[in-house]
């Protein structure tokens, strides 16, 4: 049996949403240290690795000395989490079923079935040469600017900063983000790759005003994108867009 309780409902809601944007179902890998979730979208364009340490919870109990692997419908859980109130406490209990309790002025009990699912076997080894850190709300806002023009976005790191650009059927856009608007930058060589705007938007769904995003890039290679969600952390791998597709 596994039981947790937390009042950090905003962070938990965002953490669940960070994986439900990629897949409907997935696997919880539960250990004495916390919960790990590894997912890859059906098209195998994006992979997400979520770590929720036990410090996210005020109560964390895993019976026995073995890790627990549980299949869950993340989409349904994400829908339920939208109904949690800011002053609620959330309890999750896993036995023969998955019980979710929202406890505040009233108590609401939900149940989800345990699914037979499998997680991606391993994390990819991606070589990147450049890294920048940027405020999440600034990056998300500029992704919306790009979306007005095209369904794909070119991301470039160079000696002057970051360039986001796109060309549409009737218009084009270039956004230059100088070094002073970055939190940190380590650019060894110019790097550029093009990505799906829809996927990139999904990967920053859980970003809030305090989020710092780390981006790692190599020309025409998958981009690594990661950020913290309270005590939790999410890391994504996003494959580049193939021109002409």
C-alpha cells in the first residue's frame, strides 16, 4: 500500500499536467525517495521525465521494502485536479485501486482503476553544446508571438543571445533576446534547430511566473528543456522538426 498527503496542491496539479500533455496513460515508479514518471508521446516526438520527491508531501508512506510500479490514467487525474481548491489537502492512496481525496471544507473521494502500462525503458543520451536559462513567462510569451505566424519555430543560440524566428505563408517574425534578458548563458558555438510550435507549447504548459527554464541545444538535434515545479522537476526531450514535413 502507498499513501501520500500534501497541501501543495498548485504544484501537484502542475506536475501532473506536465506529463498529461504528452500521454493519456503512464506509469508511476514509486520508491522510498519519491515518485518518478517517464512518458513519451505516441508520435515519439517528445519525452518527459518527471521527478516528484517525497518532500512534496507532508505524509509519505510506502509499505514494504520494494518499489511500487502502478499504471495510471494521467488525463483523468489531471481533470480531477482541476477541481481541487487552493485550501484543500490532497490524499492519494494506492492499494487495489487508486483513491484520491480532496479534503477542505468538504471531503470529496474519487477512485481510478489501476492500468497495465509500460514506461519508456531508458532516458536518451543527447549531446548538447549550448545552454541558456530564461524566465519561463518571457519564453512562453514569445512562443505565443511565433504561433501567430507559423506552426514551427526556429530556435537559435549565438554569441549575442537567443533568436526565435518563423516564416508563415504571408508573414514572418524574428525575436531577439539579448544576454541581459537571460538568467544565464553558456554558448560554445552557434546552434540552431526547428521545432513544432504545438509540442513546444505543451512542454511549457506547467510554467508559472516564477519558473526558470533551462534550454540545451545543438544544431539540428533534439532540444533538452527542463524546469522545477515546486519541489518537483520535469525534463523534456523534443525532437527537431524535419523540413518539408
